[in-house]
C-alpha cells in the first residue's frame, strides 16, 4: 500500500513539461523541401519556420513514433519566419516554452532536428548571447547547422525551449528567442505549454474538443445510411405483407372458406 502511494506521489509531483524532447520533435516535408518542427501543446499544434513551407496549406508530418500525418496551416509570420500547423491528433507531447527570458549564456544547449534527411538528429552547442540581423534579435549558438535543421527547438538540459533554430551564420546557429514565439502565439489566441505555468497558457479562443466537430459530419453520414437501409427494409416488408406474399401460419390448419360456412 505504501509503495502504491509513493508511486502516485511521484507521478503527480512530476512537472507537466517533464517529457522526452525527442517525442515532441517532428519532420516537416513540403514542396519547398524538408525541415523540422515541434509540438507546442497537446492538441496537435506544432511550430516550424516559414521558409520551410513557404505558407503551403498542407504539409507532411513524420512523428518520432513513425506516424505519417498531414499538417494543416493555421498562421504564418514571414517577418519572424514562423509557421503554425496542426495535425489531427490529441495528447501530442509538447515542449514548454520558456517565458521567463532567463538565458543560460555560456552554458551547453541542445537541439533535435532532421538535417540532410536524418530524423531525430541530436546536436549541442554553447549559447553565446544575442545578435541582431535585419531588425530581428536572435540567440547565437556556437553550433554547426545543416539543411533541414530549420524549425527545430533550441532547449536547455532540463527541456525548456529558449528558441527556434532559424538561420546559420558560419559555424553559428541563430535561433528566434522564445519570447518572440510566445508573442506570436498569444496574439493569435493559441494555447501553449509554458514553463512558468507548467500547464497550458490561457487562450483567447475556446479550446477545440478533440476535433469532435470535424468528425461529426462523417458520423452523421454513416448514421443516415443506417437509417436509410432500415427504412428501405421496412418498406419492402410492408409491401410483401400487403401483397400477400407472406402467408400466415394457422395452428389448426387453413380456415374454412365462405362456401363451407353455415
């Protein structure tokens, strides 16, 4: 009994964002090529770079578990080079965005992406600070980048996302800071897993219900087919009864005809 209580205590005491980062990272394929993305909440929403998809309405998503799904475009921001997609799935393992603004400058940071067609490739580097390129402030990491790494999360050892890998500059990688990503999501009313809240952030719109309404039309169509088949069956039965095609069974034999009656 004590062991069971201890297990329950450990389960409920774990923070909501304590997941394996590999499970959250996906490969994004579009007509523009291949890139990386990662889930930001449990409702199937994922982020990648806009230059990976160029605003394509539908892209192919490969999850860490080997699933191949379609991602539908929700929002883009070409200036920030961000694109938000959604897959038809629930309970997606999301990485927490660090909204505290605290950067472990000089520390080792990590990335998981799909460079050169290699999925779930892990990389690491040293966070050097911030730089500005064309009016946008980025995090600069001493880390070599390869084609396909765009859109991958830059996270710390404890799994908090501090940026989205976007550009390469020599032997350095430039990542859009997490606070810019947070502003992008909040402005559009999209829920996300937050480090300081340890749960979904408040949303400006009502949270979707597991895509129920998107499936309701299919269920209704199937139910209508069932009712239609039953209606046809009952119609055929009534027709056959009225036409005398079904003869009733009499326990004492056939009834007497009118000529036999007294």
